C-alpha cells in the first residue's frame, strides 16, 4: 500500500519531490517504493530522463485507475468515520459533470437549505445499480433502467466550443482544418458524428490533441489550445460569461441518451432528497 500510494502521488503530482513532500518522506524513499511497485507489476511506469519525469504508456493507463481506487477507499473510510448527523443526500456523478456543473451550483443549495448535507461522490463509467450508500446518481444514460426511477435533466446534444479569439477565426465548419481538434479518449465517435453532420471530411483535420476526460479538453479550449466538443451542462457558465464561444449553429443530438437523475423507487418521498430533486429541477429550468 505504501508503494501504491507513492506511485499514485508521483503520477498525480508529476514529481518524486512533490510526492515526497505530500507524503512526508524523502525523495529517495519515493524512488525506492516506485521501483518496488514497478518490479512487482512487471511494468515500467515512469520514463526517467535528465531533469524530467515522464509517464510510460503503462503509467498513463494505470495512473487514473489507481487514483480512482484511492479516492474510493478514502470515501469508504470517511463514510465509516463520519458521525451520525443531520439529513443528507449522497449523489454520485462523473468527474466532468461534478466539476463543471454540479459543484459550482451547490453553494446556492447550501444557502437555501443549510440543514441538508449534500455528499458528492465522483465515479468513472456508468454504474448499472446504485450502491447502498448512494441516494442517487446523475448519469448520461438511456433512462433510469430496470428497477430504478428517475427524471431527465438535460439532453445530450454536442457542439464545438472555442476561446473567443480562436472562435473568431471559424466562419464555417471547414475552417476547422486550420485548428487543433481536442478529443476525449472515451468518446472517440463524438467528433466524427459532428463532422459528418457538418459535411466535413475528418481526413482533412489532422491536428489533434487527446485527453482522458472531457474536463481536460474543455480546459484546453479555455486556454486557447484548440476546439473542443461540448455538451450544454459542461459549458453553460463559460458560454454565459463569454469565456467560450459556440462558433457554429449546428448541434448534433442523441436520440437515445440524456442526463438523468436516477434513484430507487420511492426515494423521492424522503424529505431531504425531495428537496434536492426540487432544487435540481429549478436550477435546470433556469
């Protein structure tokens, strides 16, 4: 466990020195622990070069999953250690939805309902069932699914976004050939779907940057690195503030999937969760 924690910190922080500072050990200890884990796994996780530390292909694959595992463990421990308190709601969401829509709005809920604690758990993928300690999940899905209830919050339409200076250069979809497309690894069909609808040959768009999560691609768009595809909840605040611009009118919808808040049948009768559901409906309506 010490070795895995050292690896997780080094991957997340990008430095043995910063990992050592966080874990309150020496850099030599971090280096030794990482090496022991690499020998145990049979994979090199870091490419060690002069004055730089880069992840190997194995490290890029292993790192996010290891971080997720430690977050899950920390959440489980915190759940057991937490003293019984007042009413609460535990909702699980994807990292990008949490960062770019839910968390920025939670202060409003807390001001309106200070007696209800909302616990946010981030989870990768689409769980097929709710864990016992989850009140609800907000997911991009085809519906609540068998044995669950829920309601639709948003559609899942896709459209390009870019920083204002870059967006000003985009007069028609074919202008994307001069820009960098920001892709998301777990959604490889998003850009081909939008480009096909726009009548643009993907082979002519060769400048691309790929990211693990939508949040990273959208941050890259905010920083002017290229053009990202977005769904409305992820960029509503940035579009309203002018930090991002939607350069084209074309929006590609999804016939089957939308964002749903999914819960167990009857959970909506629980008073704290009923308040949370009403708040979600009101905020989405705004």
